[in-house]
C-alpha cells in the first residue's frame, strides 16, 4: 500500500500528464491572439516543470522503498 504522500504525488502527476496534451488544441484555438498563445505556452511550460519535479521526487520514494525491501 502506498503512503498518502506518494499517492498524492502520483495522482497529481497523472492529472498534469493528462492535461499536457490539451495545450496544442488551446494554442490552435488561440491562433489569432498572441497574448492567449503566450499564456498557454507559459502554462504548458509550468505544468511540464511541475511534472518533472514530481516524477523526480517519486523516483526517490520508489528507490528508497526498493532499498528498504532489499535490506529486510
């Protein structure tokens, strides 16, 4: 069973990952508005950075769990 802290990270990472594919549509819909495009590009970049940070930290949790099981 996963600890809540790990589950929450996984859940948030899943939401971010599922949402990233929509930015292409948002950018196409905003083709006539450079300000909208700037906003969507910024938000996509931010979500990508957040997802990367979450995935890196999840790896630390999983590596620690594997280490604990190997030493048990």
